[in-house]
């Protein structure tokens, strides 16, 4: 063998050795390694690359590598001066990678490019999350601000719902002395809690005996002026001239007996609240003076000329229909508007009869203790009779009736003979107090009034005979079928009447 032959063989051996070492080194690398030929074919993939992309790589992988290779060639031809060993980012198949590339000439003279890359999926995911957060942070802040600054309507709705839930759960303010959990009473309480915190003038309307003063007490107790003075004035119980000097004070010498200046109620209660009951009965002169207080926050003492500033929250009440009084020129329109900024209307007892049981329990407990009576229950028949009454005197009438009944009863239960319904002047009322003819005349037709009487007679007959329809039909001298038809027409249930002949526990 010639020397030249040995030399070529030695060179080939050395090349093979170097090639083997080179592959061993690349195979051991944790990074992915590709060799891309100038003909755009993958000549080599180390195990790390094969783990991600298979032994030969998919067509998509080859195309992505070729695109990177073409890009490198354009940059090189354009003289960008970029060093190929700088780390760059791209996507191979579905994998985001960071790579560096080195072009070189193989021992066979073929131009190759080696790509060394690593998976950066985790980092890219974090970057995308951060980018998304940064992009949307303003929107997120605006959304949070919008949630915090929700509309007034939503706040009011939530406030009403909270107050309603509190009422339903029995979480009432300690100053709430009103009895009743009916829908109308819950709505009224919600209204009170909603407006009490403001300094707006409040007008409480409703029939006599509905408890308007109790509402005024609750408004004051739940307002920001709870720890400030609170005075109650019945405008109907004081002479007009005396009322003016009592409310606004007077100067020395303003009238006979005015030997010194006197401070009026509005100055005494300055910073607090004043309750003007029966406001609908004040004179035109008093109306003008009160308008000045509501409009300008100032009063003028009787006999004085200088206005005096006062800070008083006015709560007024009346059982007069002020709108009607305005039309009849008996009440100032401008004062009506000043008073009626917030109107709380107390429902009459006949419109919330579901509260009667609770009211009866309260009054029985109160008066049996006051009169030292040993009453432990009220019969269901008594409750049913109370439910049928129209209560023209409202809660006050019911309280008076229970007070008399507790006082007059001789046993441990109230009986029907202990009930004494008030007979109002001019009312032709049935002895049992159920139907008020006087109130119905001009309102209902004769047919409707007679139908109410017929329904009441049937109800009373069934109560008397413990819900036995056969006996009631016989005593009323009507057919049983006809009686059932009438009961259906008037929505009368014999079954409920039978159940009602039990008793009502007052404890």
C-alpha cells in the first residue's frame, strides 16, 4: 500500500472518528439539534429533536426549518450584519422555540446549517398571560370601577331587598313599635329605611288611627339626627295664634303679656327634627310661615322683622287629602309641594287584615299584663269575626276593642259577648259589625250590597252549625245544591269554617 493511500485512509479514519464524536456530542445535548442541507432536507436530528418531532420530522417541520434557513440567507445577502449565533424565536410545527443557527461546510463540501433550539412553550404561555393582562388591565379596571359605581337604581333596589329581608327575618330597629308583617307594612318599612338618612321633608299620610306617629318615631330613630332634639306638635290641638308663637317664638312687646323675648320650638329643636301632626288643619297664615321654613330654612318671630336661620328636619302628618284641599283652595299649592317631597302612606287596617292576628296577640299580651288577667288564648271564631270587620277606626279601634274585651272577660278566654264594636255616628251598621251600609250607599249597587248580605248570612249560618252544609241549608230553607252553588259564588269554604272553630293561642 502506497504512502498516499495510507494518508487518504488515515484522513478518512480521522474524519470518521471526528464525525462519530461530533454525533455523540450532539446526541447527548438536551437542546434540539437539526442539520439542514442546502437542498432543504433534514440531514440530522438529535434524540431531543426526535422526541418532539419524530425521527425525520413532519413535512410541516421541514418547511418551517426551510423558512428559517431562507430567512437567514436573505439577511446574510442583505448585509444586515446579524450574527447567526444570536438567539432568535420562531415556531417549528406547533412548538414555539428559541434557536441559534450556524452555517458551515461539511467535510464533503456540502453547505449545511445547524440549528440548536429549545422549547419555550412555558415561557411563551406566561408571556401571553402577562400580555393579555397588560392589554386588558384598563378594561378590567373600568369594569371594577363600574361595579363599584353601580347605578342609583341598583343601589335602591338592593337597599329595598335588604330591608325587606330584615323585616321578614324579624330584624327590626329597636325603635320600630309598629306591629305587622304584611306586604304593605314591609314596603312601608323599606320606604322609611330608604329615606330616613336624608334631610328631606317627609309627609306621612293615612287615616286616623293607622299609626302615623309611630312612623315619625322610626324615621327620627333611623336618621342621622337620632341624638338631636325631637319635638312633636299637634297642630290641631293648639289655637292658631298660640301655635305661631309656640313654633316661631315672639319678641318682647309683640302682644299683651309678651314681657320678654321667647324662643320658639323651631329654634329649640335646631339641629334636630320636629313632627307636625295634623298639618292639614293649619291656617293660611301658618301655612305661609311654615313655607318660609321649608323653603329658606328660616323663621321670623312674632312681632319681629329679622329672619333667624334654623336647621330642622320637618316630618309632617295628616289624615286630610291635601291634594283635594289644594283644589278647594284650602291649602297652599307651593306648601303642598314642599311638604310632599317624600310621601309615606300608612295603609288602613282593612287593607292589611293579615296583620290582625299579630296585632291581637300584641294587645292581648299587653293588656292582660296591665289588668292582671289570666287570658291564655283567643278562640278562632273571635279572630274570624275580627277579620270580617271593616275597622273604620283602624289600629286604634282594634286596640280599644281588645282593651275592653280583656278588661271585661271573666275567664281565661275572650268570648263574643266581650266584644263591643264601636257604632260610628250616622252609620247603620249590622250588630256584628261586618257590613257598613252607610259607606256602601252611592258606591255599590243594590245587587252588590244584597249579594254581600247573602254571603255574610251563609257564612254566619255555617259558623253557627260548625260548617255542616246540610243543617245550614235546612235552617235557611234552601236546597243543599243551591246552597253549594251560592257558597262557590261567594268563595265560602265549609271545610275552612270547620277548622276555624278551634282556638287561637295568644301567647
